[in-house]
């Protein structure tokens, strides 16, 4: 159950309501809903009688009962799909299908520059690139860190493309937010709750990857941590789950798209690159994602994949990316969705 | 390695070649390739020298070295995609995308009749329906068995639609083959080797479901049992694999389509019904399968799903099926594939 | 619900009761319980009222309501653990812990003879050995088949050890039963229902391996197929399940032992060889199985593992097996269970 | 490859060696080994020639080539099992088997006091209890946080038992270290690299839970992050992995114990409580863990499980815990390991 308080209800009154509910056996957690109003959320269900009584309490604006464990992420609480404006007029979750693309890791000024041009030219509306790379081994390339952030910032300024980049710990969110438009929370951190809360407090768009073996329920509950801080700007990203199948690094779970869309109002995009870990699978999986109803893609592109310092096997080349987007537009047409085009066209500019 | 023998090589000579190879340390298994010539297949690789030597042996037509564990199923052995003619001019694995649809289980003459009309009307080119149902519990409905076969036969005669139905044991193949055009081998029987061999011997089209937790490699090796008997008519069917995710019965592994197509020449279709176990997921998964490059679909349809005696939650109604096919045609157009239409149009006929 | 009929209730009366139940909305499946009495089993639950009414019907001896989907396998129906007498006085499921050991595959008279001596010497009370090997690839060694059966029979005669061997299809059960005391149904065939039914009809002890990705519930429902034919002699065998972990072939699920023992009366043994696929894991996993409450083990032993034609990496040598049994006896002592010793001591005999 | 530098090699010289290696194509990561010497670690292997050359460089003490991806965690680098002294003379990884027990979450002074007494009385040598609880839902009890730490500190002072408690973020390590002897890093944070590094820097014993779907390799690579900071005090804890089986919350992977022990020198304990999520499974799984070679256990105990605010279903009562330890001692005797007894005996004291 979610109790939304009236805008004018002050903190003291809110605490009073919470205490009243608690003494009636209904423990609640305080938070803020998308519109900025205070909420009190209970884990368990309440009886119809209790719900009527709560609705009548002074200071209470609305009471919503949501099924399952979902509360603020529930489509029952918020029936229309959330649209997340990520910068430069790009909106995820609206009619337009958004492709974010770029290198797995930012490696150098030259590399990022060439890839950024290529993806903008190819049809990406958002630039991706990791400055902090969470790697299984401490001996693998860990990203350019702060220097990588500066390079992303430069490209954003030059290209106008909004930037998405991963953040690994709460202490870095403020700094990352200066260089990026979307905070990416990686699969390995999906249940890093201090990070989720802090990303919630930032108010910034958050791209929340599904955990390596997270259920859809756990994934939405992770999003719930962000929303509870008053930040509705969550974009979910399916990126493959652990299974026994060895021919792909992970198993892309496209069923998760319609499953999420049925229970939640959050937009969902798909990462066909990290999922399979194979460049040759990116195109069929990307098209399948669009057909299954995804709101966008996150794609690894590199102008020289063989030299990539991270996940070299999965990066598309610039021409492969351009062909993918062409094929994608045909499928999007079949499902009545336009592709959101980048504002900037580097090739045109060069002319 | 696959050694194809010349057509005129007789059994005695073949045995001699096999013995020669064995004494050189190359154990082989005898079989028959698609074109009807005898083959000797080895599990391990041979050296380049050995391969040259074998090529020179009298009676040997060709020697092909295939990577991995794949032999007759390998695209290296047979570079063009296999096309399986399943009856009434319907071909799976060719340019046309083929939808097989019908009830999970044949329940009665009336039920099968109404569903057969509905699916033919909706655009299915093959009729599915289980007469023998492999059920986890012995107390669940096990199918109408022989009576179910007779009902399928009647519908085939009336509608002209080729029929696919499951066979559970070698002893029944001959009988099932009288009533059906395609032998379905279910997920639970993917590693039932006597059944695979016998299906191979029948020469009939075999729809081979992926095992509940089979790797792609195991699945193709299962197909290898059928092919080795000289029967090239295998259609693979991805139907979801076991994972930890509880919101769907199985996790549809669409990556398997491009993975299989890269290593093998066999056609692959997708069952979006048994995969999710949920009617609301059938359409998005079906469209995704088409976009990912599948050669067809196997869809559960029921004119009265709530009364279905088997897997009621996953059946589409007749109108839902018709809408699915409409949406599917748009996606197929985007990927340049025509839908194979049924020869028979019951509604038109009724007029 | 299980309705046990009185011994004197004839087939006509039984059919009448079944019809009466059906017309009251309670569909049932006929079968035979362990004691030989006819039963009618329903999949769904019945109301308390219905249950009282059924209890009163002439010809009905007992009505038992069992929780979940379990019926004849349920500990509620049969509270004491089933003991399976497998030959030569060896009982599985009683106080004694039974070790079955031998080669993965029977390879030759000499191999089987040396391994049989070694395992009897080491403390095995049952001889295992596959004559029919279900192999992922048709090019792998498939077993000596009928010749393998004859070799097993010879060893049984010579050593007095009861023999367990796998059977792959219904048509072979009668022949296998001549040479073996326990029919092994392999992981790949756990849901091969015609095979389960036929094994049920044989009345012989059945060793039922857990399917590669079977839930405990599906495993017990598979056993239910055997029990329903009036054959209570089912021994379950946990042999590892599919998971994402690559360092072992399968993941041994020892939790399944206490889970099964809580809901069912069937004995459970463990195969630590096929589970890990690694000889170095057999001992720790075998001891763990004993500590967790297993009723026995199934262990691969080979006197020359490097030459083994099947699963060479997992076979213990004769001395390793003897050491395992020594260590095992200490753990068994800790959990108050004696080891069932073989009747025959080949070394002693040789003296 | 691990290059250990001589103790007297200063930072400038170390940087020089690293640069020399890099220019020879061997990229390395700097760190500190257990003994406090600087190391340079490379991800890839080096040739025998290179290794000889590196060994001869001034300032280099040793060069070790380790198989696979393991470096500082490899048993090849450090052949003897690591012993972690966790306080009050308790050592994990030595001959003694150590039981850590206590409530899942610290709930109140009274609760912690009664549970601490019970577990010390029952035979636990370490007290567990979560002050910060990582919960799937933000609406579940999140722990008493700082207040919980104070209560743990009080119990440590009173009972002399070393304390293990979870830490969720780098910023809290210093504070947690004041109240606890062992930093627990939870399954959800196994790949939270900033947290691992900071725990490494603290030099404190770190209990590293296996990630929900981590492979053994990923788990050891996570430990590598801690070791690289010069902190050798890592205790691994197997706590069940994600699988498809629904009868237990996770699937305890006991094979991981011998697998880890073969490749690594780190001690491994087992959490039979979080694994199954069921109190009735704790005892069989705990005994199995001891038989399989674990170095200790982490067990949830509550004096009133039904009132527990976290994971109530899995907590043992005080008497159940005492019985478990009794049974455990018998199994430990069978595998020649003594139980490490707590120094403090509250009941005796009370007398
Ligand atoms: C590391 C990444 O992805 P994931 O967190 O999904 O592994 C990434 O997108 O750069
Ligand atoms: C039982 C069926 O499917 P599967 O073998 O894939 O479970 C079916 O298609 O009827
Ligand atoms: C093949 C065997 O086992 P499983 O069926 O468990 O793979 C066997 O025990 O020989
Ligand atoms: C939360 C805990 O465990 P895990 O991290 O293994 O889930 C715990 O031990 O309190």
C-alpha cells in the first residue's frame, strides 16, 4: 500500500500519520513520489477497512493498493509509462525508440572521438562509454576513471549527444553527474543499495541494469530504492542473465520486456552486446528486442574492435552499426515506432 | 571428420575402409548422409596427413573436417540451409516463414475442428495438436492417444493442412506416421536416443524440441542421431530453457537462433507458447523470434482456452491468433520474408 | 487424494466407483498401491465433505489426502521409509548404507572382472556398470549392449553382488531384467513416461536418477509413474543438476536429500561421480552425502581410469575407492549408520 | 605471473621495473603480498624466457607463474592454507573448525543478549549479527545500523566472542571496524570492487560471501581485490547459488569447497542458513559441509524465530543449535578436526 500525503502536510504531521499507522499494525517507510509529494509505503497489504480509515486521515491525499511486492514501480500506482528526458530533447519511454551506442570503455581521446562520430552518424541518439569499468579481475583494464569522464564531457559538448556512463560508488555520483546525463548502475551493482539510494537522491536519469541473476521482481525492487528518493527517472536495461548455456556469455531474457511492461510503468531498453558477448549476435538480438517492445538499445561500438581494451569480441564496427540501425528502422516501422534520431550529424557537418 | 563413400561402394568394402581407419587409430561410426550415400564419421579430429590419405582410399568420395563436435549437422559439411518439405507444398527452412498452430492437446472432434478452422483462417500453414501428452504428473490428462491420432487425420483430410504431433516412444512411430506429417519429439525426450534413431529411420520430417536444459551443442548432437540414419528432415524448435526466473515457465533463448544458424544448416522454429507459459507473452515473443531470424513458429491456440485440458494459460484465442499473424506479417516484411499461407481457407469455403 | 479400494473390490465395482467420483467432479486415475490393492488417485484436492462421502462408498478401504502434488510417493500416504530389497540380502532405505560401485561402462570381460573384484574388496555391496550408454554424441562409445549384459550376469553369478544397469527403452526391460537386479533409469530419461510405466510393471527395483534440470517435485512425480503400476521399489538417485558453474559438470544438490525425505518415503542415494565429473571431488562429496542423510552411493570405479571409454575423468582407482569406503565408515559411524558389507570377499577367497 | 619485489626496493625502482616490463609487452598491476612486500601482477602469462629475464632484474625477489586467472589467491603462489586469526585466539583455516552463529539481524539489546548467550553456550566461537541488512525491498527491515553496531560491541565486550557483521559501503568500513572483528561482504556485494579494495586496505579479516550467481573463478578474483591491497585475511563463505530449484532459496554448492581448496589457499566456510532458507535443512547441510572439508560454518540462530524481523524461516532455536553442534562434533571427529570452542561459557559463569 502507498499512502500519498497532501502537499501541505509537513514533516511533523507526516511522522504523526506514520505513528498512527504503526500503532494500527501497519509499518511504513517514508519516501517521495515522482511528483514530489511525501509517501508512506507499507510492505504488506492492508485490509479494505484499514484502507478506508487511512484514506480518511487528515493529511492523506491518496491510498493505493498495489499487487505483489511492487509499490512505486507498479503500473497500478502509475498507469502511464514513465518517460525519461535524458538531455538534448531525447526521451526514453516515449514513442521514439532510442539507441545509445559507443565504446564499452573510453580508451583515449582519439578512440572516443572516432566512435562518437561513427555512432552519431549511424543513428545513435545517446553516447555510451565506461570511464569506470567493473572487471572480474583486478588485473584487467579498470577504465580511465576521471580522465575518461573528462573525455566524455568533451564529446558531449562537441556532439550534443547525451552521455551515459557507469558509476561504481556513492562517493563518485556527484563527480560523474558533471560529465554524464545518465548514471549507469551496472549488473554487478544492482543490489548495491547505498548506490541506488544516492542515485535516487541525485534526481538524475538512472540506467539500471538487471543483475546477473536477478529476478524481474528483484530488479523492480532495486528500482524501487531509486524511486523512493523521489527520483522517477529510472530506465531498466535487460542485459542477459546467467544460465547454463555456454555459447553465449549470458542468456538474453527478452520475455522480461513484456513481463516488466505488464507490472510496471518503467521503460525498458536492451543491451544485446553484453548479453551474448558476441558481435555476430548483436543484430538479430537488437531486432528481436525492438519487435518484443523494448524502448531502446545500448550497443557497444568500436572503430577498431580488435584493439579494444574491454569486451573486444562484442563490439560492432562503425559500418556494422550503421547497417544495424537501418535494419532496425524497418522493424520499428513494423511495430509503429519511430527511431529517435541524433540532433547532430557529424558527416553532414564535415561537408 | 566425415568420410562420404562413393555410391557404388558396397557394405563389404565400407566395412573394410572402416577397419583400415580403425587400425590407423581413427574409430568411426557408420551412417547415411542426406543424399543417401554411406558415411563413416569420427568423433575426434584427424591430422591433415591422415585426411589426405583417407581421401585417396578407393571407395571414398569426400572427406570433410568439421569444427567442434558437429558432423552431419555442421554448416561446414552442408553449407546451404536444409529445407524440409512437410506436406501440401509447405516447406520449412526456405524463404517462407511457416506458422504451425493448434491446440496443445487434441481434446475432442469438436474442439479440434473449431481450432483447425480458426488457425487455418488466421494464417497457419500447419496444424499442431498433441494426441500423446508427456505430463509431469500421471494424474494429469495424458491425451486421447490413438483416438487423438484419428481426429488429427480427419482434420488433415478435411483441411489439407499438414499435421505435427508428438510421439513418445519408438514403438508408436509407425502408427503416428499414418496420421501425421511431422513427428514431434518433445523437450523431455530430446536425449531419448532410441526414439531419435527410430525417427531417423522413418525418414519423416522430425520437429526436435530443445531439451529443458540442453545446450545448443547437445541439441545439435541429438539431431545428429536422426541425420545419421539418413534422414535430413530435421526442424529444430527452441521452446525455452530452465532458468531461475519464476515469472515465466521457461526462459526463451532467442540467441539460440543465430547461434544455431551459424554452426548448422538446420532450420529453427520457435514455440513462444510453451516457453513463457503465458498467453500475454506469445505475441511479443513471436514477433521477436521472427525478427531474430527464426524460420517459423509453433503456437498453441484454443477456441475456448479456459476449458483447455492442458496448458490453458498459454493458449491464444482465435482472434488473438489472427491478430498475431497480422502483426507478424509486418515484422516479416521488415526482414524480407514472406509468410507461407495455408492452401485452405475455411471461411472462404463456407461462403 | 488417494482412494484405496478393498482387496475384494473387483474391476467392475472399481470402475463404478471411478464413475461415481467423476460424476461428482472428481476425476481419478486408476493404479495399484505397494500392497497390491487397487487405488483411484485424483490430481486435485477434494473437500472434507466429499472425502467423508467417498470414505463411505462400498468397496472403499481408505481415503488419504496428501499435500502438494505428491500422492503415492507422499510420506503422508506412507509414513515409513520404503526399503528396497535389491538382491543377495542387500536392502536400500533400511539402516544399512549401501555403496554401489563399478565401471561407468562395461568395456570387456577383463575390465569388468578386475573392477568387480576391486569394488567388492573395497566394500561395495552392489555392482554398477552400463551396458547401454546414453551419450550426447552418436559418435561416442554407446556401450557393449547385449554383450555387456551377459558380462554383468557372469559377474553377478561369480561375485553374488546384485547388479544395477541402465535401460534405455521399454522394449529392452525384459531382457535387462534377466541380467540385472536393479533397473537404472538415467537422468536423460527421467521424464520418459513409457519407460517409467514399463519399469513400474516389471516390479523390479528401479534406480531413478534425477533429471538434468528436474525439480524435486518433477522427480517425485516421475517416481509416481512407477509406483502407480504397483511397484513400490523405487530408489531415487541425486546426480547433480545443471547450473551455470563451469568447474563441475553438474552441481550436486545435497539439499535435495533432506527435502525429499521430508515429503516422501522413498530412499535416496547419491552419485558423486557423474555430478562433478571429477575424480578428486568424489570423496568429499561422498562423505558429505552420507553426512546429509543419503541412503547410499553410486560410484564410478575403474582399475585403469586413463583407458576408460566413458567418463574417464571421474573414475576412482581401486585403492582410491578402498580409501573412500574407509573414510565413509567413519562418517557413517558419526551419523549412526552401518555400512552394508558385500557378502563376497574376493581377496579372502583368493587366499 | 606475480613478481615479488625485494623488501628494500623503493617505489621509484618499482615503477621502473613496471615500466621495463610494460615496454616488453607485460602490463602489470601493482600491489602488496601477504608478507608486506610489493608485487607486480600480470593478467596474462609470460614466456619462460621472459620469466627468466624478469627474475634477473635488480630489485626482483621472486617470480611465480600461476595457472588460470588466479594470482595471489593461487595455491601455487602460496602452498599452505591461509589461517585467519579473527580475535580472542580464534583462527579460521587452521586445524580447528569454527562455528560463527547469531541472529540474522541484530534487533534489540535483549534479543542479541539472549542469542549471544545461547550460541556461546551451544559451542559457537564467533558471534554473527547484521546491523546493516541488504534487503531486496526498501520496505523490509534494514537493520538497526549504528545502534546495531553498538549492541554488537557490547556483546563482544561481555562475551569475549569475536564479532562478524556485514558492511555495505566503503565509507562505513572504519566505523564498522570499531565494533567488529570480521568484515562481512555480502553475496550481493561480491563484485562491489570499491568495497573490496577498501576492505583490503583495512587489513581486517574479511568474510567474503560467494555472489548469488558467481562462478568459483569470479569469487576468487573478487578475493584477489582484497589480497592485492596487502590483506591476506580473507575467509570465503559458500552460501548457495541461484538455480531453478524452488524448494530451497538457493542451491548449496558443496562441490565448491574441494574445488576452491584445490586451486587456492584461502579457507572456506559454509552458510547453511541463507542457502536453503529453511531451518529444517540447516543440520543436514552443516554436517555435509563439515564432511566435505569446510573450515567452519555461519549459522542463523534466534531464541524466538517466529518473531525474527529477517529470514525467520531459517533460524535455529537455541536447543536446535546446541544439538547441531553435538552432531557436528561427531562428524568432525570422523574427519579428524577438532571444534574450536568458545573461551566463554555463559551458563557456567551464571552458576
Ligand atoms: C559493464 C557493463 O554492463 P553490465 O553491467 O551489464 O555488465 C557495461 O554496459 O559497460
Ligand atoms: C509438450 C510440448 O512441448 P515441449 O516438449 O516443448 O514441452 C508441446 O509442444 O506440446
Ligand atoms: C549415465 C549415467 O548417469 P546419469 O544418467 O546420471 O547421467 C550413469 O550412471 O551411468
Ligand atoms: C545477508 C546475509 O547473507 P548473504 O549475503 O549470503 O545473502 C547474511 O549472512 O546476513
